């Protein structure tokens, strides 16, 4: 079997590597070519060029490097066409991946599979229709996504979310974390202001004010903040002005494995979390940590996205569990005087979210086959059917 697989970000590299392992387990000998990072290389990928050349986020960055990206898109598509693989699998990064798939489909009948459905259920539903012109099959992370893709004529398989396979801290690790940092039995609030500099600059001042309000009203409350590696320095600068001094779980000076273990322990040790909107809500649910979600953006983005949103909640736990038990404060409502009472209420009644978090993990595939294996089975089944729409 011959597979061309493309990923452009660390999260895609993890998904791609798990899928590659699943394909090898299910199909035996597989030749892999494409683009990927260290994890995909470890699974035997011959990478066309380094993955970080296409790991570009943001409109400004994309525009500034557009000519280089366009050249890499064409180079990748030509490599696919020359290889004539059984299937082209693109993993997330739609700005790059779907353009490659379009060129490949224009010149061949190679089967195309895209891993990670676009969030058409939240905004910009037209993306599914555009994808359908050159994507045969979609692998979805969420159980509610297939109908949106199938409505446009694509096969779509829910394959589970990788959060369900992540290692969780045990009771001993939690106890050790609390002892190591002098928390003891005190209530602990986890603060997660995002992984991008813009998010941190907007949210950290607000989250700091929330912490100050809670410190004045909740006896003995302690605070811990997990800093993502790209923004660790910015986080340190922001918290210097906070009315309380949180424990910072800082990746600097730690090996990746040691930081991952410390992060897991912090998630599990917390009694409540205040987090930026995103997949972190699923990480908190996996750790069984109740949460409040808050997010803000610049004025223009707030106006545009606010008008385009098709859902009444952006919190993934709420969406997957089909509940609204996780409080969220988005846009104009992302204010300390609104957020602080909600955090206090969750801290006082953490059981209110327990069922929604458990249901979320169940619906995302916890306890079942690993997502990489389920994705591999879906790809192989699609190939066996031999049904392309072109």
C-alpha cells in the first residue's frame, strides 16, 4: 500500500503518526511519503521538506509568505501525482492541505481523505461545499460532525478524539504536586490564558482581576497558571502586575516530558479552572476538572465572528454533551465582574459538571479503540469500497 500523507502542525503530526501506525497495523506493509514532523518521521515517513515551512498561522503571516507557500503547495501536489499513491491523506491545516488536494484532483483520480473536519457547525458553513469538490472522505474528531459533511456528498467517519487516549495524573502525582508547591489541602484554581501571544495579552489582565476578586472572597484559595511554551515569557511579564501571585508551571528549564507530567498534575490537582476557549476544555474534562471558559478578541473580529456564529456556545464540552453546564463569557461578556462569581459558584458546586464531562469523554471514544486505529479502518474501508465521486 502506498500513502501520501501531509501534516503541517504539531497537533497534525501527532494525528498523522497515530494514523500511520494504525494503517501499518491493519494493512501490513505501507510506503509513506509526504510532509510531517518528528512523530511521523519516527513512523517511517519520507518527508518532502521540513514541516515547519508550512506551519504558518494568521492572515498577516500567510500573506507575507504567500509566494513561498504557493510554491510548496504546487511542489507537494506534483509529488503526489508523481507517486500515484492509493490515497492522499491531508491532516488539518486546511489553508495548505485543501489547496494541495484541489490540484491533485484536477490532474488525477487519486482518492483524497481529509483528517479533522472544518468547524462548519460553528461558522462559515460554505467551507464544506467547497471541500466537496476535491475531498472524497473526511475523518471527524467529533460525533456531531458527519451530517454536515455528508450533506455535501462526502463520506465522513467519526474516528474519536485523541484527548481520550492522553495519560492522566494519578492520585499520587496530584498529592506530590500539591506538596511540592506548598498547596497542601487548600482549594486550587487553575488559570489557562491561552497559547498565543495575542490571547495572553488580552486575557491575562482580565484573568488576573478575576483572581484578585476571588482571593478576597474565597478563604485560602491558591492559584496555578500553566504557561504554554510559546508564551511563557509573555505570561511571566503579565502576571507581574496581578494582585495575586500564582504558581507558574513554566516549560522553560524542563524537558518536554517533565513539563507534560507537571501540566497533567496541575490539571488534575485543580478544584476549578478558568480557561481560554478551545480544545483545552476537553483536556480539563479528561482530567475531571470543572471549568469556566472565557475569551475575547479585537473589536473587528468580535463583530465579524459574532455575526457569523451558528451556535449558542463555543465550549466543546457543552457541544459534545449537548448541555450548557459549563459557564462561558465570550466577547463583550468577558469581564471580571461577571466571571469571578461564576468561578466561585463552580468551585462551590463542582459536581454540576461531572456528568457533562463524563458524557463528553464517552462520546469522544473513551474506552474504545484508539483514534489512530479507527481512522486507519475508515481509510481502508473507503478504499475497499472504491467509490470516488470524480
